[in-house]
């Protein structure tokens, strides 16, 4: 078995297929039995945990300034500590919207164009086995139309778990080299390599690591006090959910393997605050906001965010997963409403969690704005 992506779960493709199959993820029995967003959320969180035998599930839903939380199960199943909706967790590919926002801000500052080629900023970095940085733009990195393979694809599941060794060092160039050891994809597809390269572009333009730019441009200005972008430190601190692979605690992992594709640690509140700022236009000028929200040639994918039509209107969304953690967020286009759901178990054999998270988040979201 090969693990092909950090935090996509088939990315937005899986969500769009799910919506088609379920009539835009129609209202479930949980919502029929409970009318407030918080009640819908609590019922969904409990069902998601029970149906998928998860250690813990947490959720939050916001409608304007009204916020409600839900939880079921354990944040530390060995010490029997309840899952805390305020706890930190690894957000996986939900990191990607932070990375894309920095690049859009740099474009607004006239420091780059999203239509610049990768080779302009990273000469010779993508030049193997038919992968050609002279023919790929930054925009194509962000909307997954570059055809560059995923660097995780060559790793077997056993190798991937071994590579979570906190002592192992990975450079972005090593990750790109793993990707370009393969031929280009035949059609647009989700690839974490795109966002490793996006982080490398950020450093080439600014002279700073992407973690520094995300902190200076997003985390600090928005006061996201429980969000960090670790560059090398594999540990978690303070109040955090323990992450599990079956019963094995794998909370501490090698963030160098994730980088600007999936290394951020955050909370549901901070994710919702970021999305509120992002979609209300506080972080980007109008031109870049339009670019952020424009879907490219890969199913329902814009620039670091998915855009999906549902029964209760069009939403922006993404999923994130690393071993031990999985999460899904949904936001309204105006940033006024969000729902976030997270679980503290994810492993390579898992199934069903994606649908449970999506249905739980969407049902709670659809109960808002009434």
C-alpha cells in the first residue's frame, strides 16, 4: 500500500463524489432530531465516533458571533481525558490555505505573479523525468494542475511510518527529488509536492522560511495564539489531542516531511478565525480574493481551498490528515459561518471517517443562518 497525500482524503474529489451520491449531503436524522446548530453538531459528533470506533471527535459551529462546541470520546484514551474542543491538533493539508494566502499577498505586493514559472524562482529545481519547471506556473502549483507527482507516492506504508521518526531530517529539495523521480501525472491531480514547491517559492522571494512568513502575515496579525508552524520540532505542547494509529500514540511526528503542505498545528477556533478573516476579505485585496476562489482544472479546487455546491448553498472547504489526526472545515463565502470537525485517529487503512466528518460538519453548518 502507498500513502499518496497528506490530508486530502482524495481531497475535494472525494467530497464532490460524496455530495453527488447523497444529494448534496442532505440533512441527516441527527438534524431532524435536533434543531439548533449545537444540537445537530453534538448528535453528529457522537454518531461519527460510534460509527467509526474513533477515540475522540470534536466539533465547533459558528454563526456570526454565536459559537457552539461538541465533543465525544477521549483526547487521551489511556489516561481517560475527555476530548477537548479547545485542544490543538495537527491540521495536515489545511495548512495549504495558509501557504496559498502568503503567495497571494506577495502577488498583491508586486513581488511575484502567480503566472511566473516555477523555474523563474527555483531554477533547475524541477527538471527530471519530463517534469519541467519552465512550463509550470505558481498558479498551477496552487490549484494542483502542475502534473508534478506527489512525493509521498514512492513511499510504502511501512516506509511512511518509519519516516515519521522525529530524528530524521528532510529538506524540501529531497521531497521534490522524490516526486520528480517519477514521470509527470497524465491529468491534474492532488499532489503535496505542489505545496512544498510553493513554500520554496516563498523563501526564494522573501528570504524567509514559509513558517516565518505565515507567522508574520497570518498567525500574529490575527491573534491565532494556539496556532504554530513547526519547522523541525516534532512535539506538541500545552493542551493537545493525542493522535492514534489504532491504539498506538503517534502524536509526535516528523514535521519536516510535511512542511508547507501539512505541518501546521492549530485548534478549531483558530481555523475558524482564519477562515472568517480570509473569506471576509481581511487578508487579500479584491483581485487576489477572486484568484483564491477561482476553481482551476482540478475538480472543485481553487487555490488551497475547495469550492463546492451543497444543498444549503455554495461553501468553501478543505480536509486535512496526517497519521493520528483528521479534520474538515466548511465556511460560507462571506466568512460569517463556519463548521469544523476533527478526530484523533487516522491511519493508512482507515475508511468511513471522511464521510462522517463531512456529514457532521455540513449538517451543523446547514443548521446555521436560519
